[in-house]
């Protein structure tokens, strides 16, 4: 193993903006340097997810945590991209793929 921890559920984004907020204060955004992000996102350590919400047709994702933090993943409908806005890797090799556009899928990950 590469020394990285992975859970049963993994949220991934590619070429998609996101923000992490608590009590209307921005903690971190996708625009920041990686070195700065590592320290800032520690606020999520040991936090539990309390809610997931998505909107249609935008397909933005909001993840709420028990420590008052909220992660929002934004869609980019104005950009021409073939990349999904976000992906949720689920147990049993299942994948929820969202975007581009108002499209989503739930599929088995091939070996």
C-alpha cells in the first residue's frame, strides 16, 4: 500500500471547483495551493457525514458533517469537458458518476 488511507466510500473530483465552509466562513477552496490545503482540511478528521444533497439539473453536491462543516462541489455546465463533475466510489466496486451535463450513472467498476 502507498501509505494512503482509503475508506469504503471515496469522493473524487476532477477539474471541478469546490469549497469547504463552516458557519459561513470559508475554510478552503479548490483554488488554493496543495501545501496549504493539507493543513486546512484536517478540520474534517474524524468528522462524520450527516447529509448528502444534490440539485438538478446542476448536479452540484453538498456534503454536511457533524462538526458543522459543509463541502460543496460545483458543476461546470458552461465548460466543454468530458470529465465527470464528481464521482462516488461505493462498496462492492460500484461507482456513481455525475456529469458532464445533467447526466449521471451508477455502474460496476470493471476489473
